């Protein structure tokens, strides 16, 4: 028996255990969660075919399988082709995995797998702590299924940063709220004359740089950064406070920009600005 056949057989036996208990009120979602650390490493939901409908996916030995109902309402297991080993990178983040990250980039999830790459990040549970997303290249899809506060207060960067040529699909499940809080601003430089320089301003909660291709600063033909907001949840993006203006001989200080707060909510299939102050 090949390793692939053995994995499929193990998963089919696991699913049969759920189907055989006709009296259970447990959903397939919660059942798969209960099998984590046993038959499977993780379970989550993602859009596997671009239809906009999320399906249950389980991870076993570095490979990924879709669990769905067939036309007879029986649960079947299908290998998710092109994912995992040598294909689309998929990562399921848990509190334990987050706590294990080390080094100077602790708290920063960097996505830099190259142009044309695809990466999916799902949260296996609610994760707490100061961390942020840095999307440097490729297409990244992040699924938010739990109320979360993504904050990096005190760090000199946005809570979500998307570089030119990179793309982020941010999916927030219905009834879920994601708060993205940069909470940082730099002070102005000290000036030598009678005036003072203004502070650089606060960092955006979500930074999506705009490139004017007709400008001299077109960054060598790079494409725009792209942010797609999906799902029926709520996103609150908060920029950092502007720093103090720099001091000067006269004692004057430069001005700064005030903190901004935006809340967006998906209504139908279109995001609208819900509050801006």
C-alpha cells in the first residue's frame, strides 16, 4: 500500500466515525477540530476552487485534503492538488506556533515567496499577542474566523503592510471583527533654525502604497499593491498617532497629523466606509 493510499484510508475511516454517529448534534466542523493531534494535524476552511464558497480542509503529514458532501450527502475525502509539498504554501497558525516564533522578527509574519507565488494563512484558533503581517511578494489569502486585535503599537511599521507587486485577499467571516491598530507615530527631527520640521505622521493601520506610473517615482515599473476585502465580517483599521514635531532653537515645534480611525463593513458584496473620524 502506498503512503498516499494509507493517508486516504485513514481519513476515510476518521470520517466514517462521524457519519456512523447518527444521534450526534456535533457539526462536521467541530468534529474535525476534535481530531486535531490525532488523525490529522489541523483543520480549517478555505475557498479551494475560486467559487467564493469555503470548504473544510484537513492537513495530514504535510498534505491537504478537502472534506465535503457528495450528491448523496455522504462525506468524501479528496486530495487538494497543488497545495502543500512543492505547491501553494498553506500555514495554519495556532497560539502555540505563534509563541514559538523567535528572533528580531518575532511577531511579524513575513510573506515573501516570490512573484507568482500563492500562500494561504488560516487561524486554527484565536491568537493573541502583538504581531503584524508584512506582504512583500506574491498573492496571500488570510482567513479570519475569530475576533482578533491585530496590533503592533510601538513598532515602526503598519499592522498590515502590502508592498508593490504584492496582493492580499483578507477574508473576515460573518459576525467576526478584526481590529487592525498601528498605534505608532514618529517625532519630527530637531531643526537648527528658528522653525521646526513636522513629524513624519502616524503609520497607516493597513498600508497599500499607490504608484503613479507617470511619475518619476514609478519604482521601475512595479505594479500597484492590491487589497481585496472578502466575507461578511467587520474590519476596523486604526492608524498611529502622529509624532511630536521636532524641537528648534526658538522652542517652536512642527505639527503632526491626528490619529485616524476607520471602520468598514461588508454589505452585500461591497465594502463601505462605516465610520471615519
